[in-house]
C-alpha cells in the first residue's frame, strides 16, 4: 500500500471518528488494551529482534534500554490506555457562545484536528501513547517510528488493529509507515491534502529536518536549554534541593536544568554548598567569577548554548535579576525557566519578562510534563508558539469550528 | 538596513512591548491616529503615485479601486484604530488556574506571540489594521506589502512611526520591507530566529508560495469555495434572500457563495425562483438535473472546485443531506458552509459532519468575518486547523505561558 493510499484510508476513517460518541471511543481503547495483553508474547518476541540488532549495531546502552520492552512495560502501556479512558473527551465542547444584535447565535466548538502525523525515534511506547491520545480526541494517526524499533512498532500496531476489529471503531484510524527509507518521511511532510498536523518527537536533527522540509503545519517539540536563577533572597536549602533535582533526577530529558545563574551577592555563600552537593555526580563548568569561589572547569561561550542532556552543569554569577533575564533571553530555548527567590517583585518580574513555555518560582523545572501538570498524558512538549505551547494533552489535539444558527439573516 | 537588522530591532522592541500596560498601548494607538490625520495630505500624494503607476500598468479597475485612498478611507482607518483602543487587551489573562496535590499552583496565561510577519497584497488599509491589532496584543510587526502599493504603504508606516515617537511605545515595534524583490520574501520566510509567525493575506498564489517556502510557522488564510445546501424543508423565500446575499453582495471575497446544492425534492419548485432572482446579474452553471429545470449553462467537473470570486454560481441537484455533505467534503475548502433547512435532525447532522471553519444554519456565509462575529477587527481568516481557525481577532494573536508557583517542590 502506498503512503497516499494509507492517507486516504485515514481521511475516510476520520469522517466517522470525528463525531463518534465518547463511550464508543472508550470501548475501542478498552479493546486495544485487551489486545495488547493478548499479543504480549508476540510483541516481546518482535521487540527482541530490534534489541538484538541494536546490540549488533553497537547502540548506546541508554538507548537500548529505551528500546527494550518487558512484560511490565507493556502493562504500563495498558495502564496508560486505561488512564486515557478516564480522561474527559475534549471534542464538541465550548466556553464561548454568544448572540449578535441581528439574532445570530455563535458557538466556538472544539473539533478534532483530523489526521495527525507523528514522526518519532526509539521508544516504542510512543506508538501506543500517541495512538490512544489521538483516538480519544477523535483524530486518526499516521505513525513513522525509527528503523531501530521497526519490528516492535509493527507488532504494536498489529495488536492495536486487532483490538480495533473487535470494537465500534474502524481499524483504519491508525496507519504505520514501515518503509525505513527517509524519502518517505519527506513525502509525508508535504501531504497537505491528507495530513492536518505533523508532530516530530525526537532529537534536534529530526526536528530540524521536519521544520525545514514540511509544508504540512508542524508543532515543534523538544529542545530545552533550561535555567535556574538563584536570586539574592533565595532559600539556600530549598535551592540546593531544587537544582539537584532539576539536574540529576533524569538528566537526559528536555526539562532538566542545564545552567544555573547565581546572584553575585549570594554566590560566596551558595556556590560552595552547591558544589558539595553535586560534585560527585556532576561536572560543573563555571564562569570566571564562579571559578574564584569553587574549583571547577571553565565554561566557554559555547557552554551557555548547550543542552547537555548529561551530568554536566554550567554555572554563571550574574549581577541581578535583570542580568539573569538577559542571559536567558540570549541563550535559552524558551522551554522551562525558574527563579528561586523570596522577593515578590523579582518573582513577578521573572514571570512576566522571561519568554518560555513554563516559568517557575521556587520549584524544579522537571515538572514541565503533561502527566505532572495533570493532563493525564502528553503528545509531546511544544516549543513553538502557535497552536500549543508546553505539554500537549488531549485539549491541544483539537481545533475549533464556529457554528452559527440563524433564521434567515443576511449581511447588510 | 538589512532585513535581519530590522528583525533584530523588532525583537528588541518586543521585549518591552510584551509586558506593557494597556493604557500605554492605547495611548500609542491614539497618537498614531492623530499622526495619520496630520499626514493625510502626504499619504494621499504618495498614494496617487501608486494609482498612476497602476493605471499605466493597466491594472484591473476593481484592483485600482482597492488600492485607491481618499480622505474618507483614511478617516475609516483612524476610526478602526479607535475601535481597537476600545477592545479588551488579550494579554496576561487566564481561564485556567489549578493547584496540584503537591501544592504547585499553575496558571495558563496569555502572552503575545512576539514578532508577527504579514505578507499582503494591494489594499493599503491592511498596513494600519494589522499594525493596530498587533500593537494592542503586544506584538511587533514586520510588514511586506505588494510593490503596487509601495508608496502608499511607505507613507502610512512613516506616519505610524511619527505617531509612535510621541507615545510611550517605541517606533521600532513596526518595520516595513520596501525592497520589492521577491527574494526578500523568501528570506523572511526562513527567519525562525526572529519571527514567530507569518500570516499571508492575498490570493492563492501568494499563500501557496508562503506555505511552500516558509520554515517559520505560518497561518494560511483566505481561499473559500463556500457552499449553500437548500434542504427539502427549507423556507423558500428566506433561502432565495440568503443565496442572493451570499453570491452578489460582494462576490470577490472568500466568504461569498460559489456553489448551491439543492435537494432533489425541492428543486422543481426552488430553482425557477432562484433563476428569476439572480439571472440578470449572475451566470448560473448547472448540473444535468439543474438544466432540466432552468435554462442555464453546463457546469463541468472543474466548476465544483472553483472559487469564482465573480458573478458566477454553480448549481447542483443532490439526493439528500448526506449527498450534500459528501459533495462539500470532496470539493470544499473548509471555509464557510451553510444549510438552509427546517429539519433539526439535518441541521445537527450538517453542523457536526461538515468540516469547516464556520458552519451555518439558515444564514448567509457572508458573516464569516471578525467584525461581523463581534471581534472588533480581524487579522485575516485562517483556513488551516492549527492555532486559529476562522476569523482571527486579538484573541488569536496570543500564545500561552504556564506559570508555576511553588515553595521548594521537587519531582519524585
């Protein structure tokens, strides 16, 4: 089946799915959960092929771990589906209904986007998460995983389709691209007639490739060079805990902290304590001022731009909150930024003036996540400004339709 | 000044403008209004140069009319500014504030997009409208008008900047590209570092050029192949009035009706009356069934796809509401679609199943417009699904920022 054929099937299925009652969509999700359970052995077998190939190709250990499925990880996927069943259907809701002077009544209603394309790397659980979120929000989904997880993804999509066959929802609401040639991605990126939005999930290169080549509207996700600014009035104990959490709890993710900015008036007191807490696990790279206080490596200009995704932290002493905001504007990626302070004025200034998806006062940047925010699940974290910004849950997977009810109105 | 230099100035100005109080922005708008009044003679003189060139180039009469400014048209622009002063500031508002179990308090706040790029054709009033909407919503604006209105636009931007100089807002919040080479547009479309969103306003070719070449996120506007379906139970008198209004009140716009679909059971009664009402002003192109009832030209397959923007109407007899929905899915552009019916079942079916920015029951499609919807003004009509759909007013010119207030929370 060609890519366009798959897209045509999705569009056709979308016409029915878009207005389907919640209980029918939930029933389909439930059946998919049962099917994943039923096909567990098959999925694990197929996953083993991918893992063996990855080992043969000398893939990094951490990436192999992301790729590897287990009974428990499949159970987690099923639990994820059950969580999504519990979430409120985001479709055909409105907070805006008004009547014009001429008697026309308008509503701004939420409706599904239509067909969502996802291009993702490695982790096979994205296959199930993305599908479930799409289905619940009335959207069909076209998936393109990485070649390294092709067998796992094929097996998962097979199980999903088998589940859908026993449900009121057509198995055609999901299609998977198993052609590993990159040219097929390029084709996908220009199928404006069939695909309403494309969301790339993965590393910088993938996202840049998509942004550069897509004519279909896209939602950029991912890159986070996140800062924590320790203000003059910060609570030192809490600040050390927050920075430790934001740096080492899981350094390989986009909401981990990469640079700490420290107010010069607190630097002498604060930096030695930060050093003691982190130095065994984290390489610290400091500015000249930092190096006068703690014995660390030098940060060079490049370090301020870096998303390390590793046990490395850049540290810079700044003049004040304005200087911190200036640094973040210059080097940040508008993902997640935090100020640690007891000053209401500085907290408000930072909240207003820092331009990012999530801005924190006295908390770890690691909370930028659909699950943590209470959305139940997420399709990724948008780092662009249009359509959605920050974690994308079900409410970000819809668009709107104005309905206008009249009784013969014409325009003067 | 190079394009990148202009963009840098806009970004710098945006840092201040983004958090400016409403009263200061309104004062700036007021000063711009005064300045347009002051420079009226100069603007008209510059506009004359464009009009004379257009005449020499044998531009179509209707386009020359769009290009032409008068004292009255400048007064209308000033009135438009005063209307925007009266509108509510869309920035730093929230309908969503919640607290997590761990005590973190989250708000989803509206914030300006940053720098908006507008690429537009002909009508010089867009210069003033787009600037005013951008300023009120805290956004800087980069304008690229057509070469045919270059003198008019330059004069308008000059007057705007002179007004801003007397106000609390920097004159650098607006920049105009007066390089008429198309390569500069191509450059603009890829300046992701400086421009947050690009909105093309104009014909199909311009919009396609932008979609094809942009890496900056874009919002497509414009093309509308709008349908009106006359159901079996439609009120005939009202239906004739609505179709006449949607076709002839202003045929050159995107929300004008291009095709009428008529239920076969009402066709014999309805079509002769429609014919009588329209035939002196409108060329009707009918399907085979239509031609059996009224003496009109033949519609060919191509006609169903056409956005005539002219005194031409395609007419097709259909089996029922499902057949009408099927036709609209196949040929429509998802802009504005209407059903004329007294059947609640069919009205609801049409509202749910037709996928378009605006779906009407018993009213003219001509109402799809920010002014008509009560938004006060509009930046264009989005025909894509992400970010905004339908008329874009001030509320569509913002993005969001999550603010998260804690007292030391870390992620488990």
